[in-house]
């Protein structure tokens, strides 16, 4: 990893209907890259410099295709009915959703990182585990040893709170976007922001996990509210915009590496007549890549789409909400009484897992006792809905970890749980009936270790 990293550089002028700062010039962007690091190796703390020969390409402003959201007649969307059977919930065990489990124990190698299962996202590729957080992006081998530091946050400021467990991080919104990471085949795609004076350039980084090199950097316009970037085929990417409080009229944008804007997809979930001030949070977008298929549901929309390049949003799953549907305008104004709010959506090889509440799940509503909690599994093959009482599963497969609490999905369809000492302390409080098993597990994990549990 000490050799120079050869980078192809594309300059992407992202369009925005809202107000934004002027974008950096080609020369400014070039100077920015010449001064900044592109990647770090795990065994070499010296940055690898971007060569001067990087290629610059500006994306064309024109749109080549009109969006198409029509249903595929040969494969209509599956309907997930949340309006019936609320009283039929049952308690599920891990064997009800998986047949096997495996574990990988990760070890922090340097003081520049800290393994934190509470705040990290986890991905797997072949025999590699990738962790992403505000601290950085790290790649581990199957033996749990750190092999690559893809990126770390040079602006991170950390201090221990009085409880001795939590951290106060640098919460500059430009840097927190680095947790917006996705994976497509061997490509790790993550957002970064570089500051040049009073301007900030959004950088879309594409890192090859096989060659352990950064392949492309796509520089965007200043002050663009990018929520994430995913790859959707060998030559096409999609940008997700956070636009619920703006007049920007599109939610997604596809583009290719030749500099062509392919399609812009309209945004139908915008807060109307917003007068400023504080507001309640809308539902989060569900945007993920599973089995190399990008899926997207805009918060407060009832449809999850599969994106097909260059311009197709194909309805894949539709939530039937009936009288329980809440509009984004009511939700941000905290008018969600007796309405369903989607809090989590996870897809595995067999199931769609959804957790939601009736009314907003806020501390005040919890104290009032007005929040109802629901969890469902939707069997994709049999189009069958299973309601269960808790979003955790007693581990009756190997009993090493008493409860399986899914945090995400690996590319191969495995469900993932993260476990470290801080999380075990929380679990002892939340699930005291398993206190002896939690304590035994705590003795097996060191301060600088993170245990990954994968169920399939």
C-alpha cells in the first residue's frame, strides 16, 4: 500500500434547485485533490498522494431519459398489509428466521480508531468485514485483524462523558456524511467532504476492495444535501438527495462515468408551507443495496422501488396502511396520533423485516404510554406476513449470545448483530433475565474488540 495510487477524477456539477454556494472551479478542485490524501493503509500512516495526471470530466447538464415508475406486469409488487392481524403476534426464536450462525471477532490495531458497535455500520464482502462510522472506514480480514484504513476523520474531537462510556464527536454535518457508505460487488462507495476556505466540495469516493485502491473520485457542487450514493450497475450510479424542506423537485439522480446525467426522479414527499423553526423528524428513507439491487423507499411513501438503469423505478413492495397512513406534513408537525410510523426496514435472503409504531416513538409519548410497537416479517417467497412481539430473537441455535438483535444485512443475505462491552452493559439493563450469559460473554470480549454475529 506504499505505492502511488492512480486515480481517475471526474468533476460532477450536481444540479440543485435550492440555494447553494458557487461550485469550485476546475483548478480549485485540482489543487484540492493535490493537497488532500486519498487513502491510508493499515500498516502505513503516510498518506498516498493523488497524482497530477488525474482526469477531469464535467457532467453534462442535460437529462437523457424521463423517469418511469410503471409496474412490471410480469412481476407486480407484493402488498404488505399492515392494517389487519395486529393481535396475532407471537414470540419468535432465532431458529424461526435462520438455520446457522457464525462469528468474527475484530481487533482495533491503532489508537486512531475505536470499535463501537452502537454507532457503526457493518458490511461484508467475500472474507472481508467493512466497518463505517463517523470515526472512519476500516476493512478487516476473516481472522479479525485490520488490513486497511480506507478513510479516517481528521477533524474528530472526542471526549468522555461523565458516564465514562459515551463519546462526544465532532458533529460537523459535512463530516458525518462519511457514514453514508454503500457496497456494490467489490466497490465500496462513500461520501466525503473537503473544505477549501468557505466552500465545501462533496466527494464521492469509489474504492476497490480487491485491488485495495481508490479507483474514482467524483467531485460535486458545494452545499448539496446528498444523503447517499449507490452503484446500480457496472457504469451507473445514483445519488440520493435530502430535500424534505426545500423546493428541490427530485429525490434521485442517475449518472454514468462518461459524464452523462441519465435521469432525475421526482420528489413527492416534500413538506408544504414550511415556515421555519423546529419540526418533528419525518420517516427516514430506506435506501440499500442487496444482492447488487438498489432499493429505495422515500420516508412517508408507501412503495419500495427497485431501481433499474437508467430511468426505471419498478414498484417492488407496497405497504397497505389504510386509515393508519400519516402524511409527511402531519408527521413533521407532530400530528401522528393513531397513525403508523415506519422506523426500520431490513431485507434478508428470505424476509423483509419492518418495525413500526402507532404514534411517534418519542420520550414524551413513551411517558404518556401512547406508543404501540409492532414488528413484522414478510416472507418474500410465500407472500406471507408474520407478526412477532419483539425485535430480538432468543438464540436457540448455539446459545453463545443469548439474544440476536439484527442491525443490518450482509450482501450474501446474512443478518448481522454487533456486540461490544458497551452494548453488553446496555443489554444487561434491558434484558436482565439473561444476565449470567451476558456477563460470561463480557469476559470473552476485550475493550478493543467487537464481535460480529452473522445469522443465515
